[in-house]
C-alpha cells in the first residue's frame, strides 16, 4: 500500500488529505510525487523558521541525546530557561507549559474560574467569548468557541460560556454581567476569516474587565510568537492582559503550549490543581528557545515589513476584493477561495483557506523572492480561475 492508501484506510477520517510530504527546506516542502512546493501555510503557523532549520534541528537533536523527557516531577534546563526567557521578554510573572493551543486555553479557563472562586466563591464562573472565535477542539474550548457549527453532535457542552458580537461593545455589555469571571478573545480571529478586532472595541472591553475584576484572557495561539510583527499581538493594541495563551509557532514545529500569568493570576494554581505529563517537554523547550532567540527586534520589524509587502502584492491580484490581518497572518477575500487553493497546489503552491478567504501564514523566514514566486503562481491561477471547474 502507498502512504495515501494506508492513510485512507487506517486514520480516523477527520481530515481531508491530498499530498504526502517527505521533507522540506526553509519555505519549500517536497512531496512524494517528486515535486517541490512553496509553503504559504507553514503547518498552520507552526514552522516559524521554516522546514529543517539547521540551528533548530541541532538544538532539538542535542537535547534528545541528553534527555528527551523527564515528567514534571523534576526540573530540566531548557524548561527553566524558556520560562525565564518568556517572562523576561513579555513582563509576565509565571508560565504553565502544555502541548497545544487547546490545552493552553483549558489552563486559562481553569485559572480564571479558580481566581474567581478564591475571591468570590461559587457562581461567578461565566466566561464571555466572541462570535466567530476559535479556541480549540477539547470540550471546554469547543464550548468557548463562538460558532454554531462547532456546537453540534457532542452535547452536552461545557456550561458557562456566553458569546458577544465582535466589535460591538453594547452587545458585550449585554452579555457580560455579575457572574462573569473572564473574557477570552483572539485579537485577529484566525480560523473564521483572519478578521482583526478594532482597537477601540478591545480597549473598551479591557477597561470594563479591569474595572470589574474580570480577567482579560488573550488567545494568541495563532497570532503569537512573532507572527504579526511583534512578539505578541496584544502589544499593538496597547492592553495589558491578565492571561495570554499561545502554542502553534512557539516551538517551531514541536508541540508546546504556554499560558502566561501576570502578577494578578500568577499564584492562582497551587500544587496539584493543574498539570500535564508531557507539557513543557525538554525537547520542545529546546526548540522554543531557538525560536525566541530568533525573534529579535530587527527580525520582528522585518516580519512586519514582509507582511506589508505581501499585503500590497495581494491587493494587486485580480479578484482579491480586500486583504485583512497583520504581519505574516493575512487573509485575502476572493470569490472562490477553495477552488483557487486547490489550483495553486497543482502549480506548486500550498495555501490555506479560512471562511471565504485565502489565508497566508508562511514561515517568518520566508524571503521577498519567495513571496514574489508565490504571488506569481497566485496571479496565474486567479487569472484562469474562471475556467477552473472541478
Ligand atoms: C489553532 C488555534 C487553537 C487550537 O490550537 P491546537 O494546538 O490545535 O489545540 C486555539 N486558538 C486559536 C486562536 C487557534 O488558532
């Protein structure tokens, strides 16, 4: 059997797959069809420094040869170093490491509820999230996700989530109330279409939350780790979250989630109240240290500049009606996103979609000429997309 056939036969059918990847180098991936693909998705914003990055691979290999796993009953050097570095770079007080975005959000949800329980007792446990949000696939994070299509089949969902309309502060005020302990939001809603929240709305929500001792949780699972041109996107909104969650690009290709706590939330968890077997695994932490060391101010400035460049190029493509997002997290509205994305694969360009948009999440190390190459393919495909019918 080929890889494709084994996959079709043995994997639980949760994914539609159409290409077998055998290797990569920077912004390029190799398929078992012998073709080279330019990758505008980077494993959904995960491969921060591209594929097979030498410094990253060496750090990960070296740590594997020392110790790959310890359990959280013991300390290890890359974990402690990473915690110090993340707190030092952000000003947050403490961090909890897990393995994914959903887990980072679960941790934030648990922290918010315990914070409120410790201060106010039972009953003040509601969390306001936004419509069109995406917070993960576990039961609690699915419940937090404000999209009807995700609230099917798996009933009963976790109680205590209420959904406000994005960029509508009046609606937020209707939804938030005396039983609210936290608000959890993405600043750019990624999965549902790369839509940025307005600064006015976010600052109003942050102000209200601070006034009522409601914790402000920012989900930076996708926007974090340099993706939008700053280390974290909340910096660009001029707000101070109580909790920030991140994952995807943090370890540059290994599973690692992080939940960051400020001085208010740093001491909420006590021994035994939360944990993870794999969370903050030494190998993943070694990979993340390489990523954080890469995300210097000049590097981040270049991400912002490359994002601006890509944005301008996208505006010049036939059929693109608008471009949204920040840095190298962009969405381009087109009439037939799925069709165009499929046609791009044929032409050697891997590209994602989100809602009705084409979604751009290339590795942060992509070069200007690689961006140009992808744009040329996209132009060709867009020009003939009227004829592409499958
Ligand atoms: C991807 C994503 C998640 C879920 O992350 P997983 O690692 O797949 O669990 C949560 N929130 C946001 C904003 C995401 O983009």
